[in-house]
């Protein structure tokens, strides 16, 4: 009798431990959602992956180049190149007027359409409307036609911008007016519409970045 009771007790214990083991295994296993409609199932299968870590923020210098390239390529694709845009921004940085790259681009596009090698009356050359002789000789330019080289032209323009900035402290359109007509600074009527156009392009740029 005692043996029968002991055997029955042992069977109960073994059954309980077996159910406990199964219960632990079930608790660890992922539970599939039940009774999902087709649309809910699709939604769960198409969940986006984990967001990637964000790219490091651009430095101010990199941002200048990005914005310059964005503008130049859209308003004057006939003269745009990545290397020339890089040189353009770098010249302003080297001359100590990094933020003026924007106003120089306004100046070059409004005055000359940023057209390389173009010449206007009065011996002014594109892309930056640099006048010969003006201050070009101080930039190392020896002959008028040397200003048809875009890098020589940009270098001469930036040195002139930097010179008048140091003399007067002017920036933006006031500085452009000084470069445009040093004896009696005046604004060219195309600068304001060009500035507006560029700012609209910047708004489109930031809208796409969001």
C-alpha cells in the first residue's frame, strides 16, 4: 500500500516538473500574433528597419562648398565644375573673407552670367567681371587675356574683394558696390533679383534635405 502511494506521488511530481519545463520553453519562444487580417500581416512584415546612425554634420567649410555647388550647377551649368567651385570657395577662405563667397557668386552671375572667358566693353572679363588693369596686376596678372583663365579671374576678383573689405569693413552688397565702382560705390540693378533667386533655391535645397 505504501509503495503504491509513493509511486503515485512520484508520478505527480514528474508530471509537474515536465509541465514546468514545457512552460519555461514556451515563455522563451517568440509568440506569433494570432488572428491577423491580411492588411495587418502586411504591415508587420513591412516594418522599416532600424534607423541608421546619422551621418556626421558637415563643417562650415564643407557646407559652403555644398551650397556653392548647388547654386552654381543650377544657375550656370555652362561653367560649373566641382573643382572650380572648390577653388572658388577656397580662395575666399584663404583671403580671410569666407562668408563673402555667396556675394561673389551673386556678383559674377548678375554681371557676367558666370561665363568663362567672356569680355565686355571696358576690358572686363568673366566669369567674375574683373577689369583690366584695375587691381588685376596686383594679383599677378600680366596681360588682359590672362583673365580669361577662370582661376586667374577668380583669384583677382577675390583679392579685390578682400582689399576693400580690409579698407572699409564692408560686406555683402555694400562690398560688391565698392568693387563694382570704387570711386563712387553703387549697386547694380541685377544684384537684388539674383540674390532673391539664390535664396529661393536655398529654400528648395533645405526643403529637400528635410
